[in-house]
C-alpha cells in the first residue's frame, strides 16, 4: 500500500511552489520545525475573538511531506477563528494542498475536506504538524491515513486537513470538530493565495475518528455554515454510538481507544465531572497521557477494564457518561446532502449496528444515504478497501450526478 502511494505522490505533476512565506529548500526531516506548542504561528493576536468564524488570522507556505518525499503541491497553512464545543472563541489551524496543475474540469476547482483519524490528545499529532514532518511524525497512522486522500489530489481537487480537535486536542468532542472543519473550509476558500473560490463544490470525507468528525460536520453544516456549497459526505467506520463503543471495547483490544476518548471528552467538558470519579490510578493515567498520540495509549493499554481507573462500577449508566454520550453522539441532526457510509462487517473496534441505526434515523428525517457494508473486512481493511468507492461517490456528487438513495433498504 505504501509503495503504491509513493508512486501516487511522485505522479502528481508540477513542482512545489514558492511562497506566501515560502519554505526554503524542501526538507526531508523535522529539523527546524518546532512543535505546535512552541510555534508562535498558532498563537492568535489579541482581539481575534470578535472576528467572524472562519476569518484567517495568519498564513504561511510550507512543504508538505509524504513519507520522506515533498509532495508536488502548493501547501498553505492558515490559522483561523472558530469556536469550541461551548461556542467560545478558539484559533484553529488547517492545511490545504492545491495541485500545481491548472484545474481543467467544470466550474472552479473542488475542495475535499479530509478528516484524518487523529485520535489523539496532543497538538503534535495533528495534521498541521505531521504534514510537515512525514515519517518523523509521532505516529505512523498519520502517514498511512494521508495515503487514503492522495488520489483526490490526482483528480485535481484541493484537499484541506483541519486540526479539528482544536488547540486543546479535544478528541471525540463533536461540536468542536464540526466547527473546526466547517470554519477551516471557509478560511481556505476565502484565502486568496490558495486560488480557491468561496462557492466551489465541497465534499467531506473521513474514516473512523475522522469519520465521526465528518459526520458531525455534515450534520451541522446546514445551520452552522449554510453558505458552503457542500455536495456530499463520505464517512466510514463511524463510531456512531459511544455507549455501544464503550461496551464493545471495554476490556478488549480497543480499550486504549476508550481511554483516549474518555480523556478527550473530559477535557472538552470539564463540567461532566469525569475526574471526580477517578481513583488514584485513574488520575495518574490522565496525567501520564495528557500529551499522548494514538499508539502511546493503544499499544500499552489493551484488554483493560476502565473500571480499574474509577470509583464507580456501572460507568455507562453514570451521570458523567450519559451527559457525554448525549452531547457527542452522532444523529443530532440530519445531513442535507447525500451521505455515504461504508464499513467492514468484521470491524474489531466499531460495531456496524450503530451506524445502521444512524442511517435509518437520517432516512426517517428525509436524508439521502448510500450504505456499503464490506463482508469479512476488519477496521483497517475496511478503510483501504472502501476508500476508492468513497472517492468515486464524492466525485459523482462534485460532477452533479444524482445520488442513489438506499433509504427503504438501509
């Protein structure tokens, strides 16, 4: 898979452009690239809080790295104003890759917002940093995930990757993710150096952690960013019901992912009182993993029961859990664009039944859904096998073709 994507990367025509604050000669390591916590780029100027959401606060040109190769695209990073899960102002970052070759399709160049499955608790795991360092990134998942989106560049589409977890890295916080994604699209489409048009077709795409963020953005777009020309959304491996995710993974291979989610949600919603029910072991777990990337937790905490870190036993029925589930589960609203959902039926981490129920809910509210289930495919295989058809679905929406509607059979 990786070697194939190297060919894709090299096959993108053109040279890395020069700058808005152009990078020097393309680097193949992270030397000289500060971590986000040490990079003044991410610090907004005083007074930004009163600006409209999506306003570009700062921008720069970077060299985007895939593995060890500079991608032959124009790569722009923007810092922009958004709001978190409590509608409080935050400064978010997004990176947009624009193919060097002119757009020759109909209308203006489309934009795909690709939500990488960051699944982490640190800004060093987010794409504005990992896209600059390639294999030097803290987790190889970022490079693997990036490979899923490269074929969209080959079609001539621009692709934007937002740091949708926000400056606090609030993993699984639905409103935070939706706001960051939609405001990131606004920001790059209105940032003149990208050459993108504010009314260009936009498609949303993501898998797993990126799939739930994509789902939230699709649900919230009609009310939050109705001016966007959103044409479709493709979300795979979506953890649509957090209670079911908890029950499925607690004590199993995915228990480390639960820990990531619990810390991320408690960080986004301190009022939920999660830390009040931690025991000494739980408080140490939170402290030790405050800056963790995915594998830092997933590798070292498989097959653990979450109850060993708390003072309560029936966690999913606790007020803390009920509040977080109710606030962040998918299905708060119905997307008003065609919604494509794909998943392996042998997924080890994400039960497909919850996504099936979500699609039925969308259908009952007049949504248009296309459901794809992949027999025998697990979580990772489902992403790899399903990516091509997901992009084909989005391409058809960009080209104005009518979508198949599986409502009635979904």
